[in-house]
């Protein structure tokens, strides 16, 4: 099995593609699952859904993301990316390899299945929300439970991270234009200084919202203003992000952020344009599936190798778990370099743990429903 997993992972690692452009990847998936499903369907432009219908009452969907990243790979390995400027630097290649192998396994052992299975090969996870589009196109119709794993280099090989409730943060972002009045730098009294206004606003926001809090992170990440040392500019652009584990707090921060901006701009006579985009929601694991997951993981790696999982990273699997009960688990794959690094790679043996975890989750769930 490990040879099969490595074979698929390395083949896919060579051909990374950006979100909604995964045409080679899509064809590879179709070529390798079409003989082991009752039927398959193309969804969300470059996604693929496989169906194994056993006439059961309940259906489990298992998801793997497909897209790579706009990163030039630095690894000097025989399976390095052949697409210049693109790389599988987050482990999506391994997720697809695991799911391809699961498709084959369950087809060859379908006499042991008491549930229907859907296999969700999802494009465009990296910020484009491919899961949301697949949901809009009906991927969750008649689905009762959802499962997904992510290889996780922050965890040592042999460990599994499982969390209960909110485990991955929402990801929202904002863009603000502060509009003042330009003047010569020698006559600031004639100006409404947007840089000063932005500074006041940033300091006030960080005082009201500590930058790192147990439920959220708020960060200004971009500031741009001015063209010369002797000119007070007319406007200033600010950008930033908010990561959150609580949906109520998430909405309140957006409201409070604009209210503080409005008050400060009014006090100095500036105007503003405020854009706030709600991105991926909070990913929430189902408690019943969490308990089953702990049992399955304990049998695989031992209780001492299970850690509590929570990340300020965001995941569009959250859209799926808003609709159906699900479980999202981190599989320790640590190999020294972080996700989204040009030197990212994984301990490939971790894929076998991911495979066994998902396989046994299906078998355990079907015995309890």
C-alpha cells in the first residue's frame, strides 16, 4: 500500500496546478478512479466526484483538495515539480494519493461496506473556495457525514492531531482607504494627514483588540501612502486580516473596526472607504465523530501520540462542515520545513497513517449508525 501511495503522490507532485486550472490533475484522478467507482462526475470546473452506491441509508463523503501554489520548488528530488513557478507545497498531492487509494480499496472490499461513499476531489482550496462551489453544484446532496485529513508538518510523524469543536479559524480580510487633504510637508496645518490618521487608527485598534487573543488574531499587513519626502499625501491604504474561532466575535470585530475608523476620521476631518470580506468560516468538528476519531487514532498510533489540534490557518472544508457533521484531522508528517515553503516535503510514510485513519473511520461509523 505504501508503494501505491508514494507512486500516486509523486506523480501528482510533479504536475502542480493553480485553483480551477487543475486539468492535468483532474485527468490523472479520472484515469485512476474510473474503474473503481460506479460512476464519476466533473464538478466545479476541475473537480471530480466519485460514487460508490451500495443502496445503503447513509452516505459518507471523503474529501481531498487538489490545487498547488505559485511557488518555485527548491527541493532537488526526482519527483520535483515540472511546472515552473508552481509547487505542491501544502500536501494536497498526498491527500489526493490517499483518496485515490481509498477509492480502489473500498471498491475491492465493497462487500464489507454498509454505507454509500462519495469521493470529493476538490479544486481551489488555496483561497478560492472550491468547496463552496462544489456545494452549490450539489456535492453534498444525500450526504450524512464528511471526513478529511491534512498532512501536518508541525506534527511529528506518528502523531495525529484531533480537536473538538472549532479547530481551524475563519479567515476574513479588510481594505481601508483613508482620504485626507494633501499639502506641503512644511505646512502640516493645511493638511488632513492620512498617515497620521492611519497611525492613530492602528494604535487604537491594537489597544482595543490585542493582536493575539485566544479566540482571534487581528493583523494589519499592508500600508501604502505618499510619493515624496516633501508631500503629505491625500490618501493612505491599509489592509489586514482577522482570524477567528468564534462566529459571533467574528461579526462583532467587523462592526467595531469600522466604528473606530469612523470615529477617528470624523475627529480629524478625514473620509474613508471601508471594505470587509468574510472569507472561509470557522471549521467545526462534530463531537460524535471526534469521539470516534480518538478511538480510531488510539488504535493506530497509541493514546500518547494523539494531540489536541487547533490552528489559526483557514480551510474551505469549513463550508462542508457547516452543512453536514464532519471531522477534519491533522496527520503528523513533519520533515523540517513548513507548509507553503519552497522546500516543503513530507515523510511519505505518514500517508499510510492517513489512509488507515480514513478507512477505519468509515468502518467504525457504519457500525454505529
